[in-house]
């Protein structure tokens, strides 16, 4: 399965479950978060990266969770 991370130029649908990839401009720091019931109004990106150095510019991308989880379920089925 190929992972095509999407930019927030186009937001996910409200209520979708997504994975967010957060990474610094220099590529040294990466964080991943699963968001259930995505809500563009209340999602707090700062809260996701608050416990990391402040002297970096963070970038964010996202993946829909459903295809990933379906693929994982198929790969672990007996």
C-alpha cells in the first residue's frame, strides 16, 4: 500500500478519522497523531506539538484512516 500524505490545502471531511503527520522544517522531529471525528474548527495543532522545541517551523499533512486500517485488518487476518 502506498501512503500519499495530503496537505491541509484541502481539509478532510468533518467527522472523518485521520492520521496527522507533524514534522519540522529541518526533518529532525516527527510526530504522528490519530484524530477521531475530525473537526476543523476545534483541532488544535499547537497542542499536538507543544512538548517539543519551539524554534522550529512545523508542517502538517494527513491521511484518511479507513483505507489504512482496512489494509491492516486484511494483512493480519488468519
